[in-house]
């Protein structure tokens, strides 16, 4: 809600700046600038009031406790592991419950890749044969 109010305030500030420029160009600056500044002050007061009420609501809320697991893996508290990204990843991989499924999927992917490569070679040979026969007819 606060972010939305801040965006609204930025839009209004921009609109006011455009209006002020228009008024200055038309030569109506003294009288119009007083009216614009009055409107601007009113809007600022409204936004400040809403922000303070939102802050009061936010103070009453408590942050949820940090989860002790990430993707089913207990959090690591060993700083020596966490300081080195590759060690931290290895530590996570060893404990991740889905690592078996990932390994199985890798194996399936490798076999499918090999099959696709073989089929591609076969297609290339067939294409060469077709081009050879086309050339012999011409």
C-alpha cells in the first residue's frame, strides 16, 4: 500500500510540474502558482496521513519466523561452508531430496541427446544421397 501511495505521489508531482510549466508559459504565474501550491500541500498532507496510518498497521504486524528449511534442506549455519559458493552448493546438493530425480533426468536427457544426434547424422546422410541422385539425373 505504501509503494502504491509513493507511485501516486510521484505521478502527482509530475503532473503538477507540467501544470506549473504551462502556467508559466501563459503568463499566469502569480495567481495560479498560489492555487497550485495550495493543492500540492493538501495532497502532501493526505499522503502523509495515509502513510502514518499504514506505518501504524505495519507496526502491529509481526514478521514470520525464518524458515529452518530451504527446499526441504535444513539451513546451514556453518559460516565456513557459506563463505565459499561452490562449497555451499555442494553442501546443499548432498542434502537436497530431489537430487536422485535430477540425476535420473540427466541420464534420460543424455540418451535422448545421443539418439537425436544419431538421427541427425542419418538425416544428413539421406540428404547427401538425395542430392547425389538429383545431380545424377541432371
